C-alpha cells in the first residue's frame, strides 16, 4: 500500500518558513520622504498562508482507475506588520528563488511543488502614521510536477 501525502501542510509550512527567513527593513518618513532602515528590521505580527483554489483534470497517467490530477493550485500569503516595512528584498527572494516542496519518494512525496509569485496587494499604514501597521497579501501559483 502506498503512502498518500497531504501536500497542503507542506506548502503552508514552506510559505511560513520563507517569511521567517526574511528580513523586513523598517520604513520611516523624514520630511515626507521614505527612508528605509539599514539596521532596524521588523517581523510580521501575523502570517496566514492558505490554499485559495484548485483545478483538476483527468490524469495523464493511464491507469485502470479513473484518476484526477491537480493542475492549478493558487495559494494566498497574508502578512500583517505593526509598523511600515519595505517588502522589495522579500519579493526579490520569492522571484529569484521560489519556495519549493521537494520531491522525496522515500517520504511518499512523488511530486515537487514550486510556488511561483503571481501577484501582490498592499495596504499601507495611514499617511503620516507608519506605526499604524501595514498589510501585504501575496498570491502564488503552486506549480506541480507530474507524479
């Protein structure tokens, strides 16, 4: 009997790990101009990663049993900060080195999942009140390799 792996907790943990490994420089405004700190960093007050949607198609692997494969899987990552932070470095890391759940056949993982950043939305703190906090929402397409 083969082990059936639930990839959802693995993808969720991979996104949370990417956030925990990141540095988020604090932002201040000096005479109305944005100043990104080189020494003061913040961490998210909350991190929420969850599956948003998925689509399925008949498996390309022709077996005797009808099977569906997940072909598109969209994930959302929501970050809330207590202050205003710069997100550019975090986003460059997500683009240049996308988070991955690696294939590990011994652990029952016959697919690799690459989380490709497909969009983002920002809710900055109120103008002139950077301590009011901000929110950033990221969307990923979880690209699955065939099993």
